[in-house]
């Protein structure tokens, strides 16, 4: 469906980067970066949106679509320019009166989104505002507190004014952006990646495979054990606190959040290696997620599906025998807060493997303030 001059969201407020809120929809940008893989992600998001009651808008070179997203490549041309347009969460900010943008992105695409959503477009080119993946706005006792990473902070005064922020809390930067290692839920509860959980789980599972007589005689499970040993080496490196490293230990993030009065839930949220530029390259990231509240008032968690189960040879049958698989490890860590059936894993590997992002990076959220 092509949408033109249709005011869908003439609410008085529309922000992005919040803790969990009911969503009206998300905006994604269809770019020349692997368009066929993007199409698969868009189709998955569209199906989740239909089930959980939010819309998905895909912005291409010539039009904005919200239907038939499985055949997107046939309907529209992607935005030329590749990955710099891809990160909608970083480059589109919804405010009560306009859309701010990162000036690195061409104005016309933000103007189109503003027109569709019934908002005034004011690019404010005099400042570059902080990337949306590096902050969250928390509802703290009815006030708005900005959690913001210590890196990539541009004109924080304007950002606070535009988003009506009451207080600001600088967070230790434990990854490139905050949305790679924390994910706020609601009621002042925040998920925090805990790299030690993975190491403990690998040790437990490997020991079980090596000592259980039934598992020792299963060649397929022994192959799984060898793969887990390789990933365990990565987890061991992740848990070393390197002096003078650009990224800070997760324990400092936890201390800051606890001091600020937040309820911190530690989860197995990320697995990464470090590239030549010292930037973490994620082979798994469950933190980079969209959190929606559906009409039943339930939390809905939309995150990236890992391919590590497949790489390690962990089938559903093997998972039952060894008591471990990667997706289940995360599901079990949040089951007291999010129903398992409301956790959606989106297959983003083909599109995002070379760009170190995730589903939250791809989607600018449009909360519903009714």
C-alpha cells in the first residue's frame, strides 16, 4: 500500500528512545545495503506488528509502504547511499512539534516521514543531536530522566529541551551505543547484559556433555561440545577487564543504575569479538531490541535471532538433551517479566552481520500516547 498525504499520527507527542511504551508503529529505511535481506526483515516485522498491534512503515527512494512488505523489492527502489541511511533509530527523532535529524542524512527523507505522520518538519541543522541508539528516556516517578552514554554526545542541552527532559544521567559506555548492552522495560526495570552468565552456562553445559555417559556416546552432541568450547574462549576474553580499554566494565553500569534507583535484571545478552579498531563485533545481541506494550498490557520484546544454535549444531532435540540453547538462555532469564510467547526473534543475520547493528538500530519507534 502506498501512503500519500495521510495524517495517521496527529498525536500531540511522539518520541523515540523510550523505555517500554505502547507503540503506534516503527519506521524503517529501505536502503541499497543488501535490499533482499532487508525485505526479509521488513516482512518479519510486519507479521509481528499484525500480531501485537503496531504498524510498520518502510521508507524507500520513492514512496512509503506499510503493506505487502514481503514483495518490497518489486514495489519500491531502495534509498541510495547504503548503510548510513540504514540506522533509523539514530537518524530520526520524533518530538512534540517536529522531527530532528542527524544532518548526515538527507533532509528530504525526514521531510517525507514528517508529512506522513502529520508533523511539522524543522531540521534544526545548527546542531547534530545525539544518536538515538545512545540514549533512553525513562519514566522515573512521573518525571523524564535521560540515560545517555558518555560517547557521541552532541548538543545535549537542545536534546533535553526538545524532549522535555527533567534530569540527565551519564552512563558508562560498555559498548558502541547504550542499546547494545542495556534495554529498559517498564516500572524502572532495566535489562543489563551480563557476560559472565554466558561463561557459566558454557562451563556447565560442556561439563555435562563430557561427564554424562549418554551424552559422551553421542557423536553429534560431542561436536556441539567442541563448538561450545570455541565460543567459551570468546566469553573468557569478554570477561577480562582490560586497563585503559575504551569500553567500561558492565559492573560500573550496574552500579550506576542501582545508585539511580533502577531495578537491574542481568541477562545473557551479547557475545562479541573485538575488531582491529577495538569496536565489538557482535555474533549475538539480544539487548538491541524493541519493547512494545500490547493491548493486553503485556510486554512484547522484539530482538535479533542468533545463528549460533545453527553454527554449533544445536537442534531442538539436542537442546532438550543438554539443557541449553542460546535463545532459550535469554528467554529463561526474562520469563518473570516477559511471557515467552511475546518474545520475537527476528532473523537479521544476512543484513546486519557486517554492520554491527540490530533490530533496534533499524527501527525508529513511534509511541502511542493515547
